[in-house]
C-alpha cells in the first residue's frame, strides 16, 4: 500500500494510468530491460533505451499493421545504424521539448534532414500529434462515492481489456482475502463451465452465488458488501461453496441443460444453496433414494426457465426469498411449494395461464426455452443421456420448394400458396417437435413419421407406447396432406399436457404489484438473460 500525504492536495488518475505511464516513457523517459545473457545484478546489463522514430520512411510491412516505425533503442544501437540508409533514428523526446512551432522548425537542420521531404513531413506530423491534436480527454470527478467511481470506471474503460463491475469488486475482494480471490473465482468459473456439454457461467454469477451461499445478508453488488468481515466469511467457506456449486452444475447438466439451453444462469444459485444447506454430494445425483426429491428440483428449475421474466429484474430480492425458503423448509427435502409461494408473492408466479400456454405452444425449434419445455412435459426422457429436439414431420418435407412441387394426379398443384405458407409457419413450432435419443434421431433422418414409426417399433404395442409417451396422435402422417390435421391434434394434446405438467402446488396468485412484476429499482440487474 502507498502512504498518501495528508498535508497537501493529491490528484489520482482513476483510469488510464498504464496508458499515461507508457506515454510518458515514450515522450520524456527511458525504458530498460536486461540484455540477453547479461548479469542480473549488474547495472550495465540494463542499458537505458529511449523511443526513436525512423524518419527514412514508413514502417515496412508488418503483422500489426503499424504505419510508422517506432523503436526503443540504446545510444549504441543508434550509432551502429548511422551508415544504414534505411534508418534515420530520431529521438521522440526532441518533439516533446519543442513545444513551440519555431523550435520544431530547427529540428530538420539539427539532424541534417532539411532537404529530405519525407523526413521533414514525419517530424511535422509527429509534432502536430503531440502538441496540437486533442488525443487525450479527461473529466474531473469530485464525488468521492466509491460506487460512482467504479461505475465511471466501467463506462470509460471500453478500450483494451474491458473490465466489468465484478472485476473491480474482485479486486476489492482480493485486497481483503489472505489468498488470491481472483484466482479462486476464475478457477471455479473455468471448472464449472467444462461440466457436461459445457456452460457459459460468468464471474458475476459465481461471485453473486458466493455471497448467497456464505449467508451474507445484503447480496447486492455494492462495495459496502465487500467488507473485510464478509470477505473473511466468503474465504472461510470457499471450499464448501465451490463444492456446492459443482454439485449444482452437475444437476443442471443431468436435467439436460447446457450453455445453449440454459436461459438464466442465476437459477444455479438457489440450487447450489439447497445443496449447501443439506450438505449434498454428487451421490445425490444418482441415488434411487433421492429420485423423488430430484424430480421436484428438476421440475422447478425447468419451469422457472420456461416462464418469462422470472430471472430478470428483482433478482436479489428473489434470491433472498428463495434462500429463506430453503432455510425454513428445505432441511429434509426440496421446498417446492414454498418456492412457488415466495415467487408468486414477488409477481413471478409459475401458475399456468392461458397466455403462458399460448406462449409455450408458439415456441420454435432452436430456441433456448424449447428444450426446457419438452424436458418438462416428457419426464420419461432421461436427460442425463443425449437427446435431440426433433421434427416429428421432417423439416425437409416442409420446405417451400418441396411443397410447391407437389401435384395431384391431374398435374395440378396440390397446395395453394396460403396452405404452403401456413405449413411453413407451423413447421418449427412445438406441436411438430419431440425429444428423441441422439442416435435414434440420426437414424430417423427425413423419413415420413408413419413410415419411421413402423420400422423402428414393429409391434403395435411398442408403437402405441411410443405415441402415448410423446403425446402424439394415434395415427402419424405419412404424407404432407395429413400434416395440418396432425398438427391440430398434437397441439390439443400438448395444451392438456402443459396445464397438467406445469401446474403449481397450490401457490397463491401474486398480488397486484406496485410496479412492473419483480421490479426493484434499488437492485442492480446482474443477469444478462435472454429469451426467445
């Protein structure tokens, strides 16, 4: 730490210190590094180097795309290049000292380049860049509030390596920890993100999770919460926190989720707190004795990802409420009903409304929430294995080119333009989607549903069981002409299934909130969640 004098005014550079230091070295100072093979304890192994500009022309072609050839050189380097016509080394410090244009005009004569137009132009361009071009901008901030200071830092630091608010908080945490907080958090993030098919958790999520799992009262991203006391608690609990987060990510992977299908990273945090509260290990993920509890947890996780807005604004309040529900009712089993009640009271109800049903039925192939919906509706699917979202009626058979080419026996077009447009619009929606094991889906290829089913499940009993498990009509279509009737029948089956599978366990409806659902303007929205 640096002792700050208290007997005089001090000026601190908030952002750009490294840039200003480098600029100062180039314009006014020297740079030294050890010569290859030199003695590390000898001063002559570290000759001072000044910044020079080659006035003989622009830089030769280079990978960095540099236009001018600047180089740090010793006096000996400059002397040895005196006979090299391609090198006319000019000390940049001369330009800085020549603040007036009249002083700059004397430089060409001093260095014997008065008749060299190229060299003269380079000297003038450099002088103008240093003394005339407004290339440095500053803003004086008199407010001493550190929250405001960090916010300004994040906003102005858009060049180079961009630092997030959590990076700055990590720096504060590092100062409070006896160990290296930055290395601990970064290492854990890397470990979590290689679980299963891979995730994309950010440092923000893990740092927020650490505050929640350490039972810090106020979990908002504020400097006031990164006190020595809280950081000591976080460091003391870090091994347990890391283990709980790893088990929790394993569970999310078991539920079939990955970076491509997890639409809200923050769902990890309450899962990890539940794991921590009950001291669960990876054995929980496999034990037959915990299957029912895992199903309750899985149901909540997937449904919370399906309903829009759950993990948006008001995140800190929601996380605190869910933590309290686990504390009070989660000692022996996952408190699903308590979670649903707490969420409903915050305007984040998981209750199935007509609007939610319509929203779900309009989900499309390739959208992140689609997998969560199918995995929830069809719990027979063992998401620990690889499953693909598959088109029941092959997408290839519902392309405009293919549909337009279909004709009747008399050679007339089988479908009108409106019918074709309608089929294409419904091709990728939920009613034409199912989950199939990866290899089975590959084998299905582009065959018509009826044909594929007959080959894959030869017996009537096996076919009936498959149709029942996947909420499919009794008869699958074997031609495009049957697609519309199939789609309507499947949609009706899915609507009933949505209302059954997604129903809550008696949680009350949310009261009318004072603002938009889940709004809390005092909290920082950390989650960069996305929705289709």
